[in-house]
């Protein structure tokens, strides 16, 4: 069953709107995603990626956010030489 596969996923949601983070989190939980982490901007998202206790399998990211927007977040992740970051992590942009 697909739900069993989803329970091993760790997805990071980055959005400055709490309502959107909650909506996405609920949707992911409803389909059985095991771990959902949240950040309110790209800078916080980078920090969570660097300190995550388990590998992040997917990032769902907004574009327009304060402090660090989605474009800058993607640039930072893709160009990072920080071994704590998986520079190849899939990033889904929602806006």
C-alpha cells in the first residue's frame, strides 16, 4: 500500500503564511507522510535542513517570503558545499 511507503518520508514545508503551512501539513499527514517539518522563511528552512535528524526527502517551498525568498533558498541549497545539506534534495515550489 502506498500509505506505508509515505510513512518513511520527511518533508520540509517553507512558507511565511501559517495557514498555508498548516494546510499543506494536514494534506501530507492525511496521505500518511511520517515526518513533516516547517519553517517560516528560507533562512529558517536552511537551518532546519542543516540540523535535521533524519534525511529530508522533499522540500515544499513558497517563493515570496521575508528574510530569504524561495529563489534565494534554492540557490543556497544547490550551490552549498556544506556537507550537512543535501544539495540534490527535490524542491517543489508552490506559490
